[in-house]
């Protein structure tokens, strides 16, 4: 018995590609080397303070809004062991999902 192959709507395909990239990033995280932004276990993007030494534990991180690149007020003191990887673009969807926020309007999953 043959089953018919269903074609995916282009908007659905975009969502699948983004979700697959996020899962791959979670499965094989890029190690943080002490510079650049970090993915924090709670699902947020952090940036070490400019004067921060990369070997300091805990790190003082400024949380970054993933859709605007602006810093939130205040800092988060985070143990290095709680940093799973360097920040990569696929984490953006996960960050908003974990925070219970809507996706930013600039993410277009339509055709």
C-alpha cells in the first residue's frame, strides 16, 4: 500500500528548518571560549561586562534582548558551569519560548 507524500507549505518548511537548527544547537553546543555572548541555561542570552576577566567564576553577565541587541538593566551573576555554550542564532526561538513571550514580529514564518 502506497501512501501519498504530502507537500509542506513553505511557511511550515521555514518553521521546521528553524526548529531543527535549534535542536541541533542544543544537541551539539559550541563551547564558550571566554569571549562573545553566551547562552545561559535559563534560556537567555548574556554578555560579560567589558571589564570582566573571562576566567572569573561567577561571571557578571548583562542579559541581552535577543530581538533588539539591547541590554537589560542590571546584571546576572552566573557560574561558568551554568553556561552551556556560546550564543548562536538558533537559540533565539528557544529563548522566547522559555520566557513565555511571543516571537518577535521580524521572524516571518509565512511565504
